[in-house]
């Protein structure tokens, strides 16, 4: 009985921090490109720190692509061909792979236009460098990857 209760407890905790994939659908009247509009997402919820965000260009009667105007926190983002994710001047996007291994932001032919700030935490350091190189706009990208810094120190000390 005790082991059954322990198993239920573990499964409950796992469910609470479970990752979920959410896809941009956009096009909500009056808020076509609003990242923080729940109806613009496939699961009718704004992505959170446990969300793997997928942004595709799809012609469903509109061409609205997501725009972040405030704060957004996610686990990862994929931007597919023809799609664009934009951050306005005072916007802040945080991607933290601390809950699960993540590459952070993957650009599969899509565009990332950053006029705000992007913070990348606990993600693959090579992906972070790709984001820095391919990101458009006048915003900044910060990488907080201790493993990457440790590798750089180790490589330069030889």
C-alpha cells in the first residue's frame, strides 16, 4: 500500500511539471498577433515555462504572426519556414531548459526579430550561438549557460 501511494505521488508530481507542445494559430479578431491572447494558441492557453512553442506559417485566412509586447517564459521555441516571431522594444522572452533538455530556439527557416531582450538559460550552447548570429533587430540576447562557460574556460586553459 505504501509503495502504491508513493507511485501515485510521483505520477502526480510528474503531471504537474509535464511539458506540453503548443502551436501558434493566431488570427483572433482584434488581437491577431497578440502572444498573450489565449485564443491564438492551439490549446487555448498562453504558453508558460513548461511549453514547447511551435510557430508555423499557415494560411488559414490570415497571416498573423506572434508578437511579444511584454513578458513571456517558455521551455523552447521552434520557428518554421515562413514564420516570424517578433519582440517589441520593451518585450522580454525567457527560455529556460532547466526542467528538461532543450535546444532553446530552433530556426527551421523562420525569422526571429528581436527589438527587446531574450534570456536563454540551461540550453544547448551551440543553439544559443546560432540564435545570436541569426537574430534580427536591435535587441539583446543573453546566455546564462554555466556548462558552456566551463567548457570555454577548460578549452582556453590547455
